[in-house]
C-alpha cells in the first residue's frame, strides 16, 4: 500500500476558507488525505499555533505549513508546489 499525503486545512468556516477547501479538494489526488479542521476547537487552535499559523485559511501538507499560507492566501500554484495533488 502506498503512502498517503496528509493535507490539513485550518478553517474558520468563512467564505474564503470554503473556497480554499474546494480548491484543495479539486487538486487532491487519490492518495491525498484531506482534513478540514475547525479553528474554533481549542485543540485545533493549539495545533495551529504550534505550526505558526497566524491567519486562516491555512493549508498544512505532511506537517509543514504551505508557503502560500505564511503571508497571503492559498493559490493553486503554491499548493501544487507544496505537494497537493501529488502522491506522497
């Protein structure tokens, strides 16, 4: 069995977050495991802080914050560069 790429989307449930969820799901490959995490839950917010997430939406690929999410919003090119849509 092949390895799975773990993609976490940190979301506040806003329309920008919803658009990011749709984009990631569209780009995701069969071996991508996509999770949407609610920032209103304390454990999720704590994990986000550990990862250095300062704004949402934010995308983490295999435990690493995608560069697109460190200052500006996610876009297709930077998500693909982070590994979204590619087998692990």
